[in-house]
């Protein structure tokens, strides 16, 4: 993995990491919730990443100790700790990437949605500060329930007038990490070579691993695929139960978070073909085109038109205000405005949301099943943010 490669290349100059240019751009990464179970190992892994030049560690408590500790590691980035709301602005200023693992984790018997009441408010406040202090930053949302916290973040940014759908990501990398590990074990292939897309959301059945697209190919029985799917969907619960009240996944999550942040940094730096799965604003579900009312603006009106519609288009082009017609256009007015799938990352964040590809009957069934739950979680987040 790139993180492990980073560890191995620590002693080399930053420019030696596959970049054509000698100098690696300065990049500031902020971790919000940096003193937590995920935050601490994630701070460590980001300190090991040579793409980071400044690392801001923010939490409501204990960050001076974490920052002092991590700051002694002899790698590129400068480290600073920030504690409490008064220092949040300073922590965020000039950030290129903000990673959010702030909030409470699950205990046995809880669903991720049970965390909503506490974490929704935490995420809302942190995102308000992001809108104020680093509105152009890429946001990596780890706090659960991701299916709702990402829509909350989007609404907060929309209200602040800073929303850029290309820069908001729900981190679902841990689902991919798990799917790869479990698949490699069952298929008896080298785990380092395994790729498995995981789409949908990040909770229970909304996590949909596409083992039919897994590589290297292995002819696993349907029963094995079902079991692997279930284990991936229940991976978080497996850890919560094993930790028996002492929290949820932290170390594997820090690893997954570091992989995803590294991909975002590479994309920002112009490295080509950086593709990771993530929960983003999306139109990849079944209704990528949808007829709805639209306000015609300059080039938006390049659709089929009869005489009336063409006239409306011409009016729009000519700058006539409030020209509204129904038309069938590419749209986000589908039932699932957010969806995890493969995303190509680039200088502006999301470069392209990749389609789902061919699904097996079992996966197609899983996709239909997950929609109502994912839709409800998204709507819950939107409603909370607008309350
Ligand atoms: P933790 O309790 O160990 O750490 C959370 C940290 O957040 C604490 O240090 C706490 O002080 C801090 N915090 C609380 N309110 C804050 C605020 N307003 N501003 C800044 N920091 C604040 O929990 P954890 O195990 O690190 O998990 C954190 C979150 O990540 C949980 O919601 C958990 O469910 C989620 N999680 C997500 C994934 C995923 O795949 N996306 C995986 C694992 C855990
Ligand atoms: C995970 O998948 O491990 C996280 O979402 C934490 C959890 O509550 O399961």
C-alpha cells in the first residue's frame, strides 16, 4: 500500500516518490478528533506521509500531548496541536484536506444510526467552522453514521454558500480494506494484489461489496460470496463485539483513512488515475437522468426541444430571467443523491464518479434492498441540518 511505501521511503527526499517534478507541493492536513482512538494512529500515519508538509491536530482535549509525541518523528511535516473551539479556526486555516474522525463510537448492541444524536451536532459545528476557515478544503468524513453525516456536511456547506460536491467524501475505505482481506483469505490469493469495489453506503446492508468484479478472479461458490458479503457488511460489528464496550475499529480505520487521504493528496497534486471508492454526491443509481423543473442558464439548455422548448432555450441564452421548463436532463434529483462508488480523484477533488459496472443478480438484489435504508439515512441528515 502507499502508506507502507511511505513508511519505507521515509529516509528519501520527498521528491523521490514517483513525481516528475523535484518538489512536492506544500499541503496542510487537519485532523479533527485527533486525540481519539482513530485520531491518534491516523495522526501518526499522516505524519509518515511525505505528501504532508503541515499537520494540524485538533480535538476538544489532549491534543498538546498527541502533537508533542507525533511531532518528534523525523519526517517532513510540521506538527501543531490545537485544543478547544477557540483554536479551531487556526487549526483549519489554509488546510488542503480536513479529516474528521470526531465523535462517539458504537458499543455492542448499537447501530451506527444510534450515534446520530451526538455525532450529528459535532459534525455540524465542525463543518460550519470548515465553511468559515477553509472553504476550499477537501473534507474526508469518518464520523458515523457516514450515511447521514455526509449529507449534514453538504447542507451546512450549502447554507454557507461554500458547497462543492467534488470536495466532500464519506470515507468508506475500511469496507474496501475488509472486502480485500476477506476475499484474499477465501480465494487464497495474494492480498496485496486484490481489488474489490464496495458501493452503496457505510452501514449494514447499505455496504455492498461487488465480489463479481473482484480481481484476481476466483471461482467462488455462491454460498461463499454470500458469506463474504455478510462478513464485509458486519465487519464493523465484528470489531465492536470483540472490543466488548471499548469502542469500534480504530487501527484498521486509521489505516483506511490514511490510504484515502493519501489518494486525495495525490489527486490534488495531479497524479493521474487515482481511483478509490467513496461516498459522494452521485447520480450513478438507476436514475441518472430525470425530468424536473429547471432554470435555463446559458449552456444548460442543450436538450431536445419542440418549438416552445427551443424558444425557452433561446430566451435563456439571451439572458431572459426566470425561464422555467420541464426537461429530461442529467440531474441529481434521484432518490439517492449520495452513493459510494469508485471515484477518480484529481486536482479539484472528484474528477469522475465511475459507474457501477455489471452486477450479478445477487448484487442487483442487494442494491435494491439497500436503497430505502440509505435514502432514509440521507434524508435524516438533510432534515437535521435544516432544522
Ligand atoms: P473516540 O471516542 O476514541 O475518539 C473520538 C474523538 O473525538 C475524541 O478524542 C473526542 O474528544 C473527539 N471529539 C468529540 N467531540 C469533538 C469535537 N466537537 N471536536 C473535535 N473532536 C471532538 O472514537 P473513535 O473510535 O476515534 O471513533 C470516532 C468516530 O469514527 C466514531 O463516530 C466512529 O463511529 C467513527 N468510525 C467510522 C469509521 C468509518 O469507516 N467511516 C470506522 C471506524 C469508526
Ligand atoms: C466500522 O465500520 O468499523 C465503523 O463504521 C465503526 C462501527 O461502528 O462499526
